[in-house]
C-alpha cells in the first residue's frame, strides 16, 4: 500500500505588488510542514531567485506559482525578485524561515555571501568563516546589541547560531569585520523590515 501524502499545514501566499515588490509576508516564518506560493500582481513576469532550498521560479503576470522542493528543512532562505523581461531587480532581499533554522552567511577574505540579507523578526543567523574575524554591529551608525548570543569574534569554521532580539525589529543593521591586520569588510542585515 502506498504511503499517503502529508498535507501542508498552511499555504502562505506572498503577493508581488504592481512594482515588483512584496509588502505582506515579505519576511515570513513558517513551519516545516507549511508551503508558500507567489502571486504576481505586476504587469510583467518576474523571476524569483532564492539563496538555497528552492530553484529559480518564474511567475507570469497575474498568475500564482509555488516553488518546487523546500519544506522539511530547518533553515532560513532569502529571495530577490527581478523583472523577467528586463532583468532589473525589483525587490528584495526578502526572507522565509522554514522551521527553526538560521540563514547561513559565508565569509571568505572578509567578503560575506549573501549580502545584503533579510531576516524575519526574531530570525536566526549563522556565520561560516574562512578565518578568525572581529565583528561589530551598528544601527544608524550607533553600536547595537542585536543578537543572542552576540560574539565579538567569529571563529574559523561554523559559528554559533545568533537570534535577532526584539529591539531590532524593523531596523537595518550593519556589521563590520576586521582581521588582525585591520582590513575591513562587512555587510547589511534587514530584520523584519
């Protein structure tokens, strides 16, 4: 006897506005058994490019599509929307947290990938670095405590998962990386904005 498919708990719809941006569910948290679809309200087709889990998705104007793959993993992904006719970026990055997993940012020679990134409120972030770096966080050019935990140094390899604090919801955070020779790098994190 064949196994019965497991139904999705919730189907979240992300609405793409006329200008190719997202205003509702832009930074979404969902369970491992939920699913997501994209409704394109723009007058042009859009390409949605994800950082992981899902492959690229093209949604014709006025239509709704769901990406293949996905649920069942604990991770956070980012996605960016492009006008499929011109290739111009119209919106993003936006985020989807699936389960309780972090968005992984790789750092190589002080360069973070992906950057910039977005997280949902209370979202999680994990750095994987090629070397030991000092890290400092700011918002509006002022130092900020944004994470729990919030290490002052990143180790070479996988670093602890950091969870965004409620105080930084709807803020744009900037991080600065330095190495022992004081060369600078860094990136930007939009938390629930």
